[in-house]
């Protein structure tokens, strides 16, 4: 699931007058952040807990199994809901777009026993009643050429690149600003504005953990600033993925 989640180097200084920044460009930072991913589950399987708390304090929990693999040079991510019983069996397959195209999202609903594509105009909708949207799973549609690198900042003692850009045409966001850890290139924080320029949502990594050769966000949050609800995502268990390429297909979604 994207925004993929986790995050000490020296603070890059703004150069004189022109305000340009030394080091990597916004596009280079964005590409490295995508390669790492927030959850960075490439060739791994994680069991995740999603806890969504509404403004009135009412909470619900969901448990999901999520895996990722590169097939034909494109990232494929598969998530299956395990609990509660009402959503068990629901599955989502996200396939990285090629040639500048947006990611493809396929949703399997066991009650209907069929797979359907999530249309571009539906990507602003909440994903399974959480504060994550389908756009968060498939990316915001911002082009690297439209990104701007801002002055670096420090978050919770960690140095971060800051890049910002408009949301894509099919994105629910008007502007997205990402704070990327300088050491791991994993997003520490993401600020989302709506199409009218108002604060909309905020993503934050709460806890990082090293797993073999990578750093993962074992706990993160997505907060809807307009509705007052918040979803916390926790990694409960991690292991090497045993899934073959066939598992990352629409046909496999239907088989469960």
C-alpha cells in the first residue's frame, strides 16, 4: 500500500540569493523515495493492523496481509483483508503504471465474486473506510517535472529533504509536500492540500525499525484534518514473501 511508510545526514544549505539548493534535484529525491517505498515490502509479506478512530472516538480495527514484488520491471502490490469477518477476503492489487501512465488498481469483493478496476475518478474515495484513499495506494499523479525542492528541514532529530508539487488531474489533492529522510529516502511526513488549497490530510511516520537491509515504518498515521478522523497503521509481523508471480494477478484475486 502507498504512500509506503518509514525514514541522519547533514542539512543542505540554501545557496545565496537565487535560493537554489545544493545536491540532488526534486526529481532525483522523488525517484529514490519511490524506489524505497513507504512500507518497502518488496519481496516481503507483512501483517498490518489498521486502526481508524472517528472524530467521536469510535474506533474500528482491520488486519491486512500485504506483499510486493517486481514483475516485468513494474512493482506489483497485493493486499488481502483478514479481519474482521465483514471484510475478510477483500483484496486489492496495485500495478505500477508504465510509460508515465498511472498505476492500475484492481479490487476483489468476495460478496460479489468479481474483480473490478478502480476508475481514476474514484481514487479520491476512502480505502475500506480508512483515512487512506485509493490515490494514496497508487500515488498522487504528480509528475517529477512539476516537483520543486524546498529548504531542507529537521523532523524529530532527523534531517529531511522537502519536495512539493501539485496533485495529478485525477488526484483528490491540489498540492502535496513530502518530507523525505536524507539517510533512507523514506517519507517522514506528507502534507496534503485539497483542490482549494486548504489543509486536507497529514501522513506521519511514528516509529522506524531496521529489517535486514532496509528501514521500515512499523507504525504510521494518516489524519484527515477536515473530518477529524485518524488511521494508524502498525506492522505486526514480517517475513520473506513466499508468493510467486502468479499471485499478483486478477485471476489469483478471485481464487483467494
